[in-house]
C-alpha cells in the first residue's frame, strides 16, 4: 500500500499551494470511510464476475420445442416441369400425399396450410422441420413433360439432416396414384412406426382427365391471391362430367358455390342453394 500522505509537506512543496479540489482528493484518500467504500466496490465487482462465469448456462435450444416423434411435414413439391402452369399438379400431389400419410395410425402430419406457408422461404428442410415442430420432412419435385412423369422425393431427418429414404419414380402420368401409394408405404418403412400399416388406397376416380380437372379446380380455389371460385366451379363441373361418381369433385363444387357468395358477391339466394 502507498505510504501515508502528509498534506502539510505537500502544501509546502507546491509552488503555489494546493487548490481546493486537490485538498478534497487528498482528504478522500486519507479518509478511512473512503478506503472502506473502495474495498466494498472492488468486492462487489469480484462477486459479480464470479457469478457470471460460474453460473450454469442454458442450452441455446432450450426455448425451442422438441420435434414430435413419428411426425412428418410434406413440404410443397417443386414444379420442375417446363411449363410453370403445371404447378397445380405438384401442389395437388403435395395435398394428396399429406392426406395419404394422415391416414397412417401413429403418424402425426403437419397441416397442409402450415407447410404451404413456407413455400417461398429459402431455408433448408431442417429449418422448415423445426418451424413445423416435426421430426422428419418429405420434400421433392415433380416433372411432367409429354407422356413421362418424374417424381423425386426425400425423407429428411430434422435432427440429423440426413436422408432416411429417397427415391425417383419414372412413370407414365397415369401411374400417379400408384406412385402416391408407394411413397406412403416407403415412409412407414423408413420411420419404423410400431404396428403401422399402409392404409388401403383411396382412388376417388379412375379417370386421369377428371383427376387433372379436379386438381386445377383445387388450385384455383385455394390460391391466397387471385382465387377464382367461378373458374374453379367450372373445372369441378368438368371433372364431374368425366366421372359422375367422383365425390371430391362434388364436394369441391359445393365449396366453390359457397365461396362465390363469400368472396365474389354472388347472391346468396343463388349460390347457397346450389352449394
């Protein structure tokens, strides 16, 4: 510690004496209370630093929900066809696969609306899976050109980032129903869900043309911007004309009539009875 200060000696040595401020500083240095205060501040700083570096830290992901086991999200399949208008088909396959996987007992499937909300996000499947709180993500692309249909799919583990399963199908467009069934069975096998079996296939129509008209109608009806219920109603009518037993087309037609009233201002006395 520094030697005691003699204010009288310092006053004598100073050519012009000490100023009032300098005397105050010396008094604080000589004051026992000032020394105690300084020691207290230093002690408090030491305790603060000790607590900061010894307190346990929470993991970075503590606030993020854990992905649900045996859960999957079907991300919107990318339209890889030369014609951008074929997006109706890739979107339709996305919805059909979501519905097929949703019928598997023991498997949780993210809602289509939640998955489609991530369509324009430039993020990897793992980040999409975390946002949707699922353990796996099914992603892929659909290319339809001429008489060939190419479907590529990957089942990705959200926690590890690796493919659990992947496949590419090169078929005729008429094989679209068989492809959807094979994908559902493969997902069950890859996830190893105890006791789960692929549900019996649901083919609402055997007419490929009716199916395409139906998918176009669904796409026109479900667009967040520019939805056209009247145009969709016409396409549903076209599908019904090709297959009068196509139940989803009838249900879609009823929805289109109701939306004509809600969104396009059609007279309720006209639209609702038709629905």
